[in-house]
C-alpha cells in the first residue's frame, strides 16, 4: 500500500480531543477534530494552533457529534480548511445545535476569548455532507469509505477507509466511540469486516460496567432512597443519548409503578433540541423500541415531567419542596445549568448527586466522584481555587452501567470479532480466556489504542497482545506510523 501514514494529533493520553490524520496517495484525510475537555489546562490547549496546515486537508470524516470529536471543526474552517466534511445524516444534524451551544458557553465563560464565531459554524455546515450507513463512498481514486453503526449515540459511526486496489488494498477502521451494547435505545455495535488496521477507543479499557439489569435496578434503588429522604436528586447528564436513555428508563419505571410520580425536570435547552432530533430518526432505534413507539407509547414523556427552558424557570426549581429529579447538563459538570443545582444541593445531606457517565480528569464531576469534601464552583461551571467554596454533604452515587462506552471486556471482544469475522465469541472469564489464540483466515495487522487515560489505554493494549496475540500499540502523539 503506497506511502500510507497515520499521525495522531489528538486523543492520545486523554479521553477527549480526537484528531487523527491519514495520508495516502498525496491526499490528506482527517478523522474527527474535537475539543480537549475536563480542565482549565485542556481548555487553554484548544486555543493553540493546529500542528498542520488546515488548508492542506482534503477531507474531514466525523465519527459522531460529541464535542470531543467535533468541537474544533469550525476553528479548522476558520483557519483555512475548505475540503469536504462527511458523516452520517444524524451526526450532521446534531452538530448544528451542539456547536452553537458550545459557542454560547464559550462566550459566557471566556469573555471574548473564543475559538470560532457563528459564521464559522455556518461555513462548516455548508461543507458538510450527510450520508447513509453502509453506503460505499468514493473519496478519490482507490480510496473509499463506508460507515457502520457504532451504537454509541444517534448517528455514531465506525468509519472504514479502504486504500489501494487488488492485493494492495488495505482497510483502516476508525471506531470513534463504541457503544455499550446492549443499549436501551440503539442497536448493538456493528463489527468491521476485513479491517487490516483498527484505531480504537479505550475510555473504559481497564474497567467493567454493571450489567443492564443491575444498572436499572441500582437507579431505581437510588431514586427510592432519595424519595425516602425527601431531597433533590441531581443527575448531570450529557445532552446526547444519556438524557434520552434516562427519560426512557424513568418512563418505564413510572408506567410500571416501580417509582412514584415525583416531579422530574429536564433543565437543558440543548437536550430538548437533541431529543427532537432523536424523535425524527426513530428508524435508528432498536426494533423493540420502534414497536413500543408504534403501539402509542411516547418513550420520552410521562406524568409530572417538566421541560425547563428559561434561566428563571431553572432557578425556580429550588423553590419546589420535597423529592424531585433534575436532569441537567453538562454531563461532567463543566458548565451548563447543572453546576447551579450542584451549588444548591451539594451541601444538603438530604440531596443525592447521581453520576451516570464518564467524568474526565480535572472536571468538577470527577472531583465529586472522587469523594472530595468540598469543591469550588462558580456559576459558569469552572472549578477554580479561590472561588465559592461548597461543602459536599449530599450522597454521591455512581452508576457506570449507563455509560455509552464499551467496558474493558467488551472492547476486547470487539477486537476479537473484528479480527475473526463470523467467529462465535468465547465468553469465558478472563482467566479462562488467557492463553487462547484466535485462528482465522483474516487477522488484524495492528491495533492502535487511543482515546483513554494512559493507564486505561495501556491496560487494554496489553490485554489485546496477551489474549488475542495481535500487535497492539499505544501510539505517540505527533509521530508518523507507516502502514504496510
């Protein structure tokens, strides 16, 4: 395969900031262009110049619409990119409210220091092309792409880039983020067929989640305990996927009379816009969910659900006495209305903070998850020494099963399936699996493990080597890797 190179400009040693370059036949392809998130240091790095010339990039492929994968796309356009942006239709549609909300947050938090303007978002969307899953798309001579459902969020895709012809043809599969199948709403993650190289995430590369049944049971128990205490239950929730999944779970619990009809507030204008896009693309839901909807069930609505739109309505939630559930962004408590609720309820021993997603190192959510006794909060959502000190007296609950990322065991199984198409997986324990090797007519040449904290990525890298006998590496940032 002629002179094909991979360069990792982001996503190494961190769970955010995805940005990978593929060079082939004189063309330059970027996969994702995301924000670094989770700390003031990370935010400052977003303002640094790109380590390549945006004008020389021919194509930008987007795996999904989370900000750590799309957040710097308008900046790329602002600095000269004028190529083609390709994603699924769903991702393209989600990108618009996500990027506009990010601009709004930047204006509020940075007081003039922003990455891009509204016009840059418009210019990016004008370059953006939405495509269907499974469609073969020709980029240029001897280079095609095909997107498969990653099951992570609506529209998320594994992007297979095939370069070369005949015996020289090689396929590089970029996973983006891989869904935690079985998802309450979305179909299971699809498996790349005949991939030669795999570039994969590792957010939970060293940890496993609760089972589907366990996560729902735990959520119900936490809610019932919160109701018994008579306090507020605050759930920092990502606007895409997590909010919709939780609405679906709460809808079922209330319909089945597992929990009483206490007030539930969705305090996120962005989540409301995203939920409307989810409703538009119900064809992407798993078959069982589509049947529920056809039977007349509005899966995102139930008695005593309140949609909060204005800041005044948000502040008024505190005046409502007794037990209540508040779903608000952002999911890592880095900005958004949830930080106001946390400032109100963290000091309250009757309150509960329910963490249902990944909390990045340096984020307010991570500090709360780690059990600190006090945090510093301002209303912009920054964790800053010297600002308002808030005691943590609320109960902190952590439910990892609602993560939309695969855990360690399922990441390993994904690699095993990818290297062995059609193989029935050995679902034995890790100890029983050790020492077994996969025999198949097709085998991955190399796996690049990225998008995780170092210990998580390194742990998964070693597991792939040991248990699957596949060449796996934890790549270096900015280093060129030649693909054979």
